[in-house]
C-alpha cells in the first residue's frame, strides 16, 4: 500500500505533538475500505492483507510521520487543560486529486502520552458507527470527516459490557485542528506557539484571512453553516465539547450522536448528557459558546488585548444572527421555499410545533410534504390541514417547490435502530447489514430501500447512545 504523504503538521514545533508509532495488533483484517476515497487521496491500494497491515498499525507506510496531537478542551463546560489524541495516531497528510490537503489518522491505534490511563483502543461497534455515520453525512452533503477503512484487530477490548472485538478506524479530515488546539497554548501562556498555530491554520484552511480576527470570522461562518445543516437533517452531535469542534467546519467525532426519529426540540441521545447541554435545540447556542472560547484564545496572541477583545466580542455577538439566517435558509428549503422571507420562520416553527406535539417522525414528515399522504404523519390532522392551507398559499409563486423539497429532505438516514442491528450482526461476523446500509445511504435522496426508510417500531426504538471510550 502506497500513500503519497506530504506532511506539514509534523514540521511544527515539538510542543504540538508527541511522535510515536501505532501499537501493533494480533491479526489485522480488513472489514471495509472506501475505494472512491482512496482514489481521491491518490492511494495505491494493494491487496486486503496489505491494507489491513498498514491501516491496522502493523506496517507504518513509507513517508508517514506518525504522531499524537496535543489539545485541551471544555468538556460539558468544564475546562480540561490537557487532552490530546489518547487513542489516535496521525499518520500524515496527503494532497488529493482535488488539490485539498487531508489528514490520515488511525483511531483506536493504541495508547499515547495523552491516554490518561486509557487503553488507547476502540471496539468494533463505535468504529462501524463512525464509518457509517460519517459517510452518510458526506452523502447528505454535510461537511464531515470521512472513513477510509475499518480493520478488525483480532484482540479483545475490555469495556463495561465485558470483552469486545477490537477495531481501528482510518479517519480522513481536512485537518484535526480543534478549538481545543488553540486553547491549550492560550491557557499555558505560550504565545509564540499560539501565533504559529494561528498562522498555520490560516494558511491551511482560510488563506484569505488577514489575521486572527479574520480567522475567527471564517470559523464562525463555517460553524454556523455546519450546525444549521445538522439541524435541518435532525442530527444531534451529542458531545459538542470544544475539543470536538474542528475549525475546518467539518463534523468530527461521531460518539454518542444520532439522527432523531420522532421530533422534539429537547431531544437528547447521549447517555452522559444528563442536563441536556447538547440537546437538538441547544446546538446553535453551544456553537456560539464554543466560538467564544476560540475568541478568548485568539485574543491572547495580541499585544493590544483591549482592542482585540472588542473586535472578537463583536464577531461572536454577530453569530446568533448568522445562525438564524442559515437556519431559515435550510428549513425554508425543506418546505419548498427557495427565497425565504423573515415571516417564513413562523410558518416553519408552526409545522415543527405540530410535529413535536404529535410525535411525528422528523425525516419522514418533511419527506412526505407535498404528497397526498402527508397528513398520515400527524395525529391531529385538522391542525395539519390548517397549516397546509397556509403553506400552499405561501409556495404558490415559488419556482418548483417540489424539487426544492426533494433536494432538501432525504428519504433515508442512518437510524439508531439500524445502526445497532448492524453492529450486533457485525460482532457475530455478519457484515451484510453494514453493506446494505452503506449501499442505501450512498444515495440518501433517492428512495431505494423502503424498509430502511421507515421509522422504528416501539420495540425497535434506541433511546440512548454511548461514547466508545
């Protein structure tokens, strides 16, 4: 297997990372490989055994510069001064056929100096969950990290449930720079390292930015677009800590995440989010909070901090309006409006209120709009018909609202119960449900598998999701 590495992060000062190789595993076996992504990355694949040995961590490829990245972060609002890659190794970077630089990272590749007494490993369930979820998000058009491969290790991993099969995910990202990467240097008062990081981030992601405040503006805009895109699909990240907030604007770290079935603004899936900090409707506010933490870090790079604080405050205070604009654009499209007006917000919120009151399925309700069976998604049909009359009056002059809705409302999402069924089958050695999901989710706006599109029965509902660590 040949990977055309072109590494830049490894050229930064040693304070940014710890150099080490992945820990070898007993019997690496290739479970899934993303051939189209490999082609984009200019990777010469080799055979399954070669791929498994390389992406299982047993055979470090030529040109790699393996390291674990340092960062800090707020976890559920509490600052942790040192986190870092506790179970991941950045092999290096490649420049794809599209000219974009991307990281190739092994997740679950063994302990690092940042493991905090953890085993540095991953078990099969979270690896396959992230593989499916990240590739589904990509197909849905959401900015996201990607999955290149899943490799079983042949080793047992011990978690609360007991012994579980080990696995490694190969994750691809435009970078793994996080808000927490800036926080660690700002908190330590390492101003020179902070300035080096700012320059690196600008050059890598936002070359049009002229300095730290321009970087902040760009990251705020990217996060506003990302979070409202999540919401328009009923997605709940579940753990929007600052160490899980990528400055590239990509969705990163698919831990206790989920797509909603029946809609509720306060829906929470993460088993550890007992206070609803990262509930569905709380996500815009958390995005602003995270950007305030980034702003606080960037300010430390200025000699004139008062002026920097004033400018950063103005940028962060503008973000709620930016989120509202993005939200309206996304949700207006879901009801067939391509040129939204401010008063459309009330129309959209009225529909979502009906959905919440009736426990309607988020994905299927929006997908059914404009069809004769739309009312079947609601128990209070009279209220829905009253809303539909107002809606039809609003869209009568919109150009091709049906096409706009079809492009904004997927027919299939990776539902919780299907993910859990897939994991259970994979643990038993059956990858067929995984392959079925991957095939259907590759074209989410086309109705190809009606059974995968249906909402779960009462017995199939998965009410909570769990972090894989």
